[in-house]
C-alpha cells in the first residue's frame, strides 16, 4: 500500500486536497480574525499566486473571498446593531437579512 493511498483511506481525501483545504481554512481564519485582506492571507498560508488562491477559495465556498468577507462583516454589523438596541431597551430585529 502506498503512503498516498493509506492517507486517502484514513483522511478520506488525497494529501494535496487535505493541504489545500487546510490552507484555505487558515486563510479564512486570518481574514476573519486577523483582519487580513485575501491576498495577504493567501500569501501567509503559502499560496504564491493570488489568482490560484481566489480560484480555489471560490471553488470551495462558492463565492469569492472578498464577497465572503463582505457578507460576514455585514451580518456582524447587524448583530452588533441588534445587540446595541437590546441593551438600549429598543428590542431586536434591525437586520432581517
């Protein structure tokens, strides 16, 4: 049994796919928690070519890294606004998207 084949049996994916998925997850975390731009996060986790990162990110998450961040930050602002209103006694529901 080859090492690649046994890895696939254990992890359920090829070593290259595992590495790519791990890098994409690390880049996503850097963008969310480290406030990095997609190109910065891509370089930080080992994607030498930003276009390759963009293609892989979109392939895995069905949207570009920029759109992904925009949407999450929008929802984060809505949650913050709802929380602020709750503490002010105005109730929830400012963002219904």
